[in-house]
């Protein structure tokens, strides 16, 4: 069962790479992506690492919340329709 959980976890992490737009930005260049991950790992281990972790965690949490709100809004009846006073 641990193998299945690990596989699911790795797939979710890959989804985050895609969601952040890194695959498209890097033109699917795995060496570039790996280099970027090594860079962020080094920065997180640096003397300002704790502050950087806090900043990045907040940024990620805000984006998750925004995406969840957008998804909830899209599910509302009439979402996406323009009203009489809409654009």
C-alpha cells in the first residue's frame, strides 16, 4: 500500500509542476526544470530560507484559495452567462 501512496504523491507533485506553468515555460526541458528545483532547494536552505518558505507558502495558499473560489463560482447557476447589465 505504501508504494501506491508514494505513486499518488509523486503524481500530485507533477500536477503542481504543470499547474504552475513550469512545463510550458521550460518547453518540457527536464534539465531546465531540474536546475530550477535545485536552485529553489539551495535558496530554501540558505540563511533567508525560513522567510522564503513563509513567502512561498503564503503565495501558494492564496492561489489554491483563489482557484477554489473561481471553481465554486463557476458551479453557481447562471455562471458564465451575461446579464442585462453585464459586459
